[in-house]
């Protein structure tokens, strides 16, 4: 007798489950679902216009990936990474993004360099808005900061010419909710200025074709981000 194919979990269509995973992950990444948000199956199913079955399986996959946690008799919520997880993610990201920056310094095009400069200008605009009162509520500036950060690091990876490297780095980004990075920076304009200045120095090194300097600066940037994140994580765990 020929072996039968394993049934799909809960009868959910694999492509549909994958699209639900992507939709939830996108909302987590953009901060629409901050750390600690409870993800209700019925509500998600209604919003997405589907049954609860694929939502249930999508949440299981996200739990396996470490993005959310499912608590018995309570439901699923966006997971707060452990200090160890956070440290390991940023250590790896620093090495990989440092390599990407070194490669980008030798391969970047004029068009890519223009987008990199634009990202840096966005950082500076957010800070200017906060300083002159146009962004009184700092959360209102979070999307612009995330846009700048995603654009900057995305262009660096793109300019490295290594698509596989980009996929690995993207997977690491998904391990840390975006709103956690804003929490670590957004309440202190001094930290935002320092962060923007770090991006500016990386930009200058890439523009000048200084591969070793671009690598060193990018790794140092990841290391400082890790320190800030760990500090914020400790604060959040003390409050919980």
C-alpha cells in the first residue's frame, strides 16, 4: 500500500496559513502589535476574513519561531525576547551586517547611495520634529524612524550583492519586535542623536569605499544597540 500524505494541520491550507503568518508578523514588525499584545484567534480571523483554523495554525508556527508565546488557558501574545536571545541575535547581526557594509562600500551604486543618504536625512528629520515640538508625542514619529532604519540597513544589504545574506539578516530582524527598539531609543533625544550619528558615520565610510571602517562601525553600532535593548528588556521584566 502506498504511503499516505500527512494531513495538513487542522485541515488548514498551507498557503493560507503562510499568508496569515506573514500578516501577523508584519503587524508585529511594524509595531501595530507591540510586545505583550494578546492575539485573539476570533478577532484575527474576523479581520482577515477567514476561519479560525488557519489562524490557530499560524500562531503555532509563530510560537515555534519564537515570535509569540502561547500560554495555557490564556491565549497567545507577542513574546518579549529573553536577554540571551536578544544578545545572540545582535551579536550575529553585527557580524553579518558588518560584512554587508564592507561589501557595500565596494559595490554600492549612485542610486543606492542616494537612498542611503535619504534614510539618514529621515533620521535627522525625526529628531528635528521632536526638538521643535512637531512630534510632541514621540510614538507619532516611530513609523518614520522605522522607515529610515529599514531603508538604511536594507540598502546596505542590497548593495552587498548577497541575496542569501539578506534573507538570513531579515530572519534575525524578525526575532526582535520593532517597537522594542523604539522603546529603547524613543524616550531620549540624546540617544536618538547618537544613533543617527552612528548611521551617518557608516554612510560616510561606505561612500568613501572604506571597507574595514564600514565593517567596524557597523559592528559597533550593533553592539551599542544590543546594550540599549538589554537595558530596556531588564526594565520591562522588572515591571511585569
